[in-house]
C-alpha cells in the first residue's frame, strides 16, 4: 500500500469543543465550513452534535443543505454567505439560517421567505462580509420586526490578542447592537480566549476544535502517515527531484515517500519541512512533487515502512510555519487521496 | 448561489491529447494520477479513452483500482509507485501494471504474482523513483525473462529545454536500455516537445493534456467563476481582511467573492493575484480567507454577479506565477466545494 493514511481523532475534536465550551457561559457553536476544515463534515459534525453543539456554521447554502442531510432535523445551521440569488428553495427546504450581509440580501430574504429565520452579519471593521453601520441603521428596526435570531460580526485580528483592532471591533459591535434583545456573537476561537467581554451570547470556534493555534491547549486531531516507496544511496554531487534544486554534499540515503502537493503538502513548503522516521527528524530534500517527496534518512538506524508527516511529533502549525502559512490551510488542503480513518467514533 | 463554478472542457482535454499524440510516431499514454490532476478521473479518463488513449498512468495502486472501475477491462493501467507490500490482490484483480522501482519490489512482484505483467522504472539521475544502474544490471536478465512490458524513466528538468540534465538523462537511459527489445518510455509533456530522440516507444503527457505549461499550444481546460457576495465602499484608512494587511489609500469599492484557500486559491497568492470582472482586471486585496477573497472593483463600471478566477482571461500558469508555484499545483488544489460542470461530454 503506497496510500498515505490520514487519521482523524473524533475524541480529540469533541474534547477540544467541550474545553472551549467550558470557557464561556453562553452557547458554543461549531464552525464546520469547507468540509469541516477538510476533515469530513459527515463524520465531524455528528461527533460535535454528540458533544453538545446545537448550532453549526457553514460558508454557503450548498454546504448547509449537505449538512442538513448529515445532521437531520433539529440543529441550527447558519450560513455565513447569507441569502444569495437562487438560494431560497435550499434555505427553506434545509431550514438554513442565512446570515444576511447587505440590504440586497435582506430584501431578497424577506420577499422570498417571509417569516423564515435569519441572522444579520455586521461589519465591525474587517470590510469582508456584513452590513456597514449606515446600512444597519437604516434596516435594524425592520430586521428586528422579522424573525431575526442572531446578530454577529467577525474579528480581523483575533489570532493576536495584543492587536488594537480587537478592542476597536468590540466597541464598534457594541455600538451597533447595544440595547437590541437578540442573541449576539462576535468571536471565533481566538476571541473566545480573550475573556467574557468578547463572548456575548454565542462563540463560534473553528480552528481550535480542529487542534490548531491560537488555542494552545488543543489536543491534536490529525495524524498523517506516509509510506516509504524506496530508499537509495546518493553520492556527493547527485541531485534529487525536479529542477536539480538539491544536491548531496556528503554520501547519504534518500527515501522517496508517497505523498506530495496533491495531498496538501504545499509545494512551497519544501526547503523548510521535516518528517519523522520513528524518533528521527528527517529533512525534506528537493522539490515536492505531485505524489512524491524526497527525504534525507541518512541518520535513521532502523528504517520504518512509513514516516509521520503530522501527528504527535509534528503539529499542523509546525508544518504551516514551514510553509509560511497557517494551520487552517494545511487542513483544508489535505485532499481526497488519503485512506481516512476516524478514531473515537 | 454563492457556490463557485468549475467548468472542465473535455473537448479541450481530448484536443490537447490528440495534438500531443500528433507530435510523435509512438504510443501516447495519458497521466491521470491525483484524480486526473484534480479534474475528476471518472470524467477525464473516459474522455481520453475516447480520444484514443490506451495506456493510463496513476501514482498508487488504489488509484489504479478506482480507475479500472471507471474504464472497464481493456486499457492498460500503469502504477508509478510500483508494487508495494499489500498491493498484490489489488494489482491482480484490477489488472494493474506496476512500475517496479527496486529489487525489493521485483522480488515481491514475481513471488506474489508470477507471470503478471509489470514495468520497470529506472533512475536516470532524478533520484526519486526507479532502480539505479547497479541494481538494474543485477536484475535485468531476470526481469526480461518475466512478463516485462515497459521500461521507463523520468526527466527532472523537462520544463526547461535548455537544461543540460535532459541530455544527460537521455544518455543514461540509453546506456541502461540499449539492445533490450521491450517498449521504452522516457518523457512526459515537456520532453515530448524535445523531438524524436526523446520519444522512444511511448510518451506520457500529463500537464499538457490539462492545458498547462510547458505545452504552450495547449487549449485551456478549466474555467473558475466565483460569485460576488457583496460590494462595499471603503474610505482611506480602512483595512480589508485578516490582519489588517491591506489598507485603502483612496476611496474605493471592494467586492467580497465566494472562494478562498479551501477552494485551492493558495493563501500565499494574495498580494499578486487578480480576478476579472467582465473586461476589467481587479486586484485581490487583503489576505485570502478560507472561503472569501476581497477584490478591488473600483474600476468596474457595470458590476457583474460573478468574476473569473481562471479561464480565457487568466490561465492556470498566470495564477501559478502569482503564487510562486506551477500550474500543476493550481489544478490539484481546486478542492471539492465547486459546482463542477463538464463540457464536451
């Protein structure tokens, strides 16, 4: 078997969600957009429901419709992208709660689905999704008079607790919502760690549930184990991989392992990445190919059949740092070629 | 609908394969590993079979078994990763042809499946997969006495016709195979363009079939169209997206579009990428989020519902250049969230 193995620990996912839930007195939702950050919403969402999550967030209505089939009736499914043209039937049939982002969406929603529950997303400074203060001022009384079930916004800098933007957005959100008797939500994982001022009625953790920064107490959720296809000797002067970008300076041993950028090992990660052969850290050498990676195993005394790319010895954040990105992208890039195993089911 | 649309032109795939086939007198195989470079092997492989491809290459036996179900009996399915421990049953049942990479694999294959067709992969200098000269010298007479159907190697620098490595690997491959009356194959798309010396009995194009460099005459295969969720005004000093990394210097309009790095728009692409709103090129602003991208649409006179991320106006290679990667990775990163439409079926 040259197929790499992705193991997803549903126990860890449940434990991380419960731990984050324990930090607040309000409701804790679960963000499961992008196929639960690439980990399989059909397995992850039911595990989170078991743990106690009653509200789930997805990016687009199509994801919401698929999630409704997974979860069945009951849990609330909120759509960050709101109510787009052509979505009404999906929203009605799957009982989705669109987060309305603009006057256009508001008009579309109340016209197509009068009385159908919705939320409102406000822009508190990120300028990404949500109504501006002026739009909201014009619309709030109308919205409150309809079936408005949640008012939310999103922080731009919640990975950095010291960023002044957090307090600015908190203040802006308060100014836009003070005195309105509708449940409110401002933060995802990062802001959940900022304390009570930021929690309002609901927090919406995503990355922390999946074992990533900035939730440093998270249990790791994913392990990726990759088979070694072959091991070869290289002599000084021999190059490895595409473009001859790596050249051996001393005699050594190179293992070719069976994963590549098609499996989410971002091509740009190459020069700074490692894998683990049992207890030995082994440097990636040469360019990452679509399906293959060269690894310097010269220091390995007893050659295993497989190496660890992510897991107990190397976190998604370590790999993300090597690639100059964030753990979120490591997860969503994992791709479809792995054998997937779920533990703690 | 906030779901982005990925359109895959099967006519263009067939045309590209036929054009590459027309450059050689030998057989032209088709490389369909990694789910046909992310484009869906269940649709792409039958289209290529229609065009005339009779030999297909995948990375691992599991991909081969899935492809056999798609293609049915008849076409040859070769596995670059060779014969790994545990693969025998899959290789036998799906009638796969493993490219044997080492003595270990050779022994495993003839022991488990005596008489079953196999190929041999030789290392001509890339030090990635394949037997070294000494291994091959020890094994070649035994291999030739079995059901050896193909001898292949792979060029490390075939994207660059001027690289000295190409001629070196050609010479090495010849030295290792001259006089052996078994079909031979050395090149993928790049080497196919180098002319007859490099063609041997079979070429193995991949990226050229899918519309990417270095096959400059390729017809584009993919189009990605992304809905605009909302458009907002920004004033000088306002920031957009995570980390406040982009700040408006003049009054403008920002569109938030419904795709992100979970859809293969690599996060690192941000500062250099553009999308097209009809005939207007619009700069990506701020960090790329998992599901959303901010775009400066200030110059757009009539706002469309969707923007083009890839297609007639922007190739996979243009996007790859912006991301500091190659078109191959743009394709394999596309992900599962798109609505997929196949034309030319």
